[in-house]
């Protein structure tokens, strides 16, 4: 199994994170509601494991199999393994939060970059 690599849009490596799984979370810019996704690095791809949101609203529809668990709508995303995920950045919203290897930080704390898109992919 490999870990997670964070790269700039040009492909420069910004950080390599430990472990085969990670959690990505953010606050929706309009609804101000937290969204979390669990991912696993498997066979050099990113596999969605679980998604959860604390409410619904603009662009925040949970999957059809969502169930209520401790105040969250929780489901398994119907999404195939991905080669990469590119996270947009904006000075108008809070940074994404990334947890890997038991360490949780704002994305910019992992990369040293703010207000720039970052791509997540399996490390080679």
C-alpha cells in the first residue's frame, strides 16, 4: 500500500502523507455545514469509503442510501476509484482539513501553500 501525495497543479510534490487512508473535510461556503469524506489509497488510486454531512442544502445532497448517525447523514459514495482529486482554494472560504496517519491539519499546513489548488493522488 502507498501513501497520499499532495502536489501543486504543475505536479511539484508538496507533501507525502503516511498511511493508506485519509479524511478530507470542509465547511460548505453557503450552507456553513461540515462535509467529511473518508478515502483509502488502494492499487495506486483513491477509493471513496464514506461521506457524511451535517445537513442538506445548495449542492449538498446526500447519497440515496444515506442514514442518520449521531446528527450526520452518512453514506457510501457511488463513485469509482479516482486517479486524483483536485481541491480548489479560495480566500473566501475556510481551508480544507486533512487527516492522515492520526494527524489532522488544515490543508495549507500540510502543503505550505494557501489559496492555491492542490491535487491529491497516490504516491508512486
